[in-house]
C-alpha cells in the first residue's frame, strides 16, 4: 500500500503531491470494508452477491459507486428517476431505495431475463411499486416519451449505463427530458482506463470497439453549454451532467 513516505518521495520528484489517491487495490478494499459494506442495506448485499455469481455480473456497477449514487439522490430529493441499462437491477435497487415512498423510476433494458434475477429481492425490499420496467431498446422508448409534452423537463435524475455507442444519441433526447437543475449520470466514461491508452497498444476487443464512442461523448459533454459537468473517478468513471438551460 502507498504510504505517506511514498507521497513525500513523489512530492520531491515532481514538486506536487499526487492527486490520485487510489494507488493500490488494498486502498480500494479499505474503502469497501470501512465505509461501504458495514452500511450496505441487506437487500443491496443480497443482490450484489447474486449478481457477482451471475454470468453477466461483471457489468454491474460497483458497491462504492451505488453507495455514492444513493447518497447523491437523497441529497437531491429525487422523486422522478430513469435508468437505461438495468441488468439484474443492482443500481436500480440503490436508486429505488433512495426515492421517497411515492417516488418513481422508469427503467429500460432489452434483457428482461437478467432483471428477473433481481426482481424477487427488489420486491422483498418493498420498493417494486416505484419501478416501471420497460423491456426494449431505449432509443425508441425515449422517442415515445418525447412525444408527450408532459415528460419534457420532468426527470430529476437519469442514470445511463447501457450501449455506449448510443450515449450521444441518448444525450440528445435526455437533455430534453431531464429538468433544468436535474442530473444525468453517464457511466463508464473512463472506459477501463482506455481513454488515455494509445489505440496501437493491444486492447481487449470489447473495450476497443466502444473506446471511440466514449472519447467522442467525453469531448461533446465537455463543451455542451446546456450542462455543467463533473467527472467522478468512482467505478469506471461517471460523468454527472447538471442541466442548466
Ligand atoms: N446498471 C446495471 C447495474 O449497475 O447493475 C448494469 C447495466 S449493464 C452495464 C448494461 C445493460 O444495458 C445490459 O443489461 C443490457 O441488456 C442493456 N442494454 C444494452 N443495449 C441496450 C439498449 N439499446 N437499450 C436498453 N438496454 C440496453
Ligand atoms: Ca456501468
């Protein structure tokens, strides 16, 4: 694990104290064991453990990131939320638990089978009534929502965690659906660290195939005057976008 002495040594070499705190796996494990797992609601623990054993489970959001999202949503008093990309419902459950009893979350995924894995736990947690799950590709569902004026500017929080090649297409639509002052969170914007790797280096095919889309999204969000942004290095990176106009 990196020690204060290491930081001092770096300071002498570069003249600045390094800003990246998570230099070791042990430090990440420390966060999980000190502040995440001891406070994890029982249904979140149960769904995390089921998802870890699920064949597609490696796609799920990390426990520290969902803790952060749950915390953020409570701070914002979110009542009307949306999630694109549900899988077993792990981040969905974290969101549903943060909403008040009469809160709502519209959740979309092309894969109902994975959602069915987590649904019994969501029901046991007493939050299923807040969730409106729609099976199907998100883009046409968003276009349907946009046809009704009442949906414009109606969402307090939208979490996007699905097909990375469509993030910019989602953004075009979501910016109309989120309210001014509301938040869109685009997940995986550091894309496995590949955003700073040379494309000539050997890279996992899956990572490589979406890397260009993530880079394009990050560039576009950085100059979009309709939002303020903040890129948070939690999980695989999440870019929070607050609509300002
Ligand atoms: N948010 C989930 C969590 O934290 O547990 C993980 C979601 S996983 C990274 C991505 C999900 O997006 C998959 O379940 C996949 O079926 C879904 N997906 C892929 N393409 C989609 C599309 N066009 N529309 C809606 N969902 C899609
Ligand atoms: Ca993700």
